[in-house]
C-alpha cells in the first residue's frame, strides 16, 4: 500500500470503542488529545490526562470517556495527577508518560521568545520550564518510558537552573534529574513517515534503566522511535515524500473559494475564512500551482500592464495602487507594502509536502498558507487531515459552544496522530519484550538533519 493510501485509510477508518490494555499511560499537556489518540490506537490505555485550558480539556473529555482529565496548571495539579493514577490503577506500574508542553516560548514564530541561548530569558518565560514540571511525576510513578515532544528549538534553549544557578540547556536539566533513566534525543520530520506535511519536531524518549531492551538499543546504536520510510528524494530504500498536490487530489476535497464558497454544508470542518475585495484579488492574482507569493504579483489590476517590478506599491505605468499586493495605508493616505517574509502571502508549492500546519492556519499572511491552486487558505478539515487526525475525532464541544476558532488552534499545536500511532506501536513491542530492530531509527544515520544525539554521550 502506498503511504498516501495507508494514511488515508488511517484517517478515514471507522473505529469501534477502544478496549482495555494492560499498558497504561498518562498524558501531560494533553491539549485536545490529538497525539494521545495515536498512542491509544497503538494499544496504550490512557488513564489520566491533564490540561490547563478548560476548552481544550472539554474536547479531550469528549474523546476519552474512559480517562480522567485533571484540569488546571500542572504546577498546582501534579500531585492530583499522581493520586488519580494511583486511585484508578492501584498497583499497576505506569508504562508510558507523554509530555507535550507548549512550544510558544521556543518557537521561531514568537517574536518575544528572546535569544534561545540567553539563560535569563529562558527562565523569564515560564513556558520554557514546563518540561521540567514532569520530573516529580516521573520520580514518583517511575513510568517505564517517558516521551516528550516540542519544536526543535527546545534542544538549544538555555536556562539558569533555579536551585543551582547553573546555566544549561532545558534538555540537560531534564536529563540530570532523570537519574534512573537514559534519555535519547533527536529531531524527526513528519514527511519522513509518509505524512504529506513538513513538520520537524524534537523528540525525547527516556527509558527506565531496568528495561532489559535498553542494552540492545545501546549495543545496536538504535533509537526508541520508528525508522523513517520516506525522504526528500527516493534514496536508501526510502520513498519520496508525498506532495501536497498528490495528497489533495487523492482526498478529493470539494472545491472551496474565499469569495464564492467558503464552506461545505456536508462537512462542518471544511470551511475557510470568507473575504472579497483586495484581499481576494491578491490571492486570485497568484498563479495557481506556482508556489509564488502576492509580492510577486506582476500584472497591474488597473491597467493590466505586465512585468511590474518587485517591491513597489504603485504601478509605474498608470500610477494606481497595486491592490493585488499586500499593502497598508499610511496616515497620509498613501500605501506601502506590508513588510513580509519570502514565505508570507504565498501559495504552497504543489510538489513538496504541505507547509507546517500551525495554529494560525487561517491567516493568509502566515508562511505558505494559501492553497496551491484554489483561491483560499487550507480548510480546517484539510489541516486536520494533514495532521492525520482520524475522522472519528469528536469536535462537537467546539461547535456547540461556538468555539470554532479553537479547532484550528488545537489542530495546529498537535503532534500528528499517525506519528504517535507509529511511535506507540514500536514502544508497545519494546515494552512487550519484542525487539523490532529493523524498524527502529539508527543513531547518526536516520533523521532529517543528522543532529540526533544521545544525551548520555555528552557525559
Ligand atoms: C502543544 S499543546 C499539546 C498538544 C497535544 N499533545 C495534542 O496533540 O493535542 C500544549 C498544551 O499544554 C497546555 N498547557 C500550557 N501550560 C500548561 C500548564 N501550566 N499546565 C497544564 N497545561 C498547560 C496548553 O493549554 C496546550 O493545550
């Protein structure tokens, strides 16, 4: 089966209620539970979830009726999380703890994140330290495996440690506290697993030292996550990345248009922001399939003259405003082009995977947000599918409470369900005493950027 088919099947499959499993899991920073669903489909039983934001927690609760979601700030709720696990599972050893804190403190899209190597800034933004809030839970429940995920910038984020005053990376601070564990750290690219989206993520997997398979991992220079199957070009037995063009064609979404048809009554998630006027003209003027941006629109909408130079807001031939370029009006009534990046107001290039789905997926000024050929951004449905969220996922709470904007937010911040599912399957095998050597990532060989390193090697 091709990757496109396999992922399509994963998304569209009608699933019955998930049953009991002896391998239990707790998820911290659960969001709506999009990645939790992948680990659950792989066979883990999610027993406790935790989430600060009540709206996200409510979506989570709808989707995980058999788990308890502890609502509130983890700094205050961590003891409750431990108690709840002990209450429901009694003596059962926790198999998996997932930790997916927010990435805004690290993300390059956050202008206030400060210098990633500045320890003072690292401490000032509390979100940078949230990974460390898992430590007391780990030390008390001693899960067999801990999985953490974030943007790759996490790996370089430097902080000054509260107790010792020492300057170190957040990851090193995390590793130093996990004395009973070995920590494996790397960067994974979702497109390397056949997912039609470019999305790089830092992955941290801590394995408890009493796990027998840990020795095999180290001896074989292997990493506890799944080996990539795809790459930018088809090399080393890997298939070529799935392009957004082939994905959209295969999924056969009904056509939408920001001006004439912004939604599809048959699918509540297949909607886009509606606009007309200059904003629409700007999108309409970017040639379909070109991967170009609106700054490159080179035909004047007033006089139709071609080859208008870049970086001007007014047509050099007729003197009229170039309404099909991103502009703002100054106080004096004259326009200037909006300062933008190469990637903003741009169509997705059709022959590579889709750009990263973000929380602002409805904003045409964001990076590569415009549909490759239709005149609109990607719909919430298309974003959910690019994030490989199964169609059985329940969004009712967001609709019933008129919180539609939440849908794009929670979709954009998630680890794709399909990746979590693949990862969960590998972890299940390891925890059940099987050693799927050929399916594990290889240290220093696999990975998008060869930056993979095992934290304990730095000692
Ligand atoms: C990156 S998102 C998690 C995404 C999730 N894994 C998924 O796949 O849907 C991080 C989540 O952490 C939550 N969060 C942020 N600060 C928190 C805190 N102090 N305590 C608990 N949850 C928090 C946010 O509300 C957000 O939902």
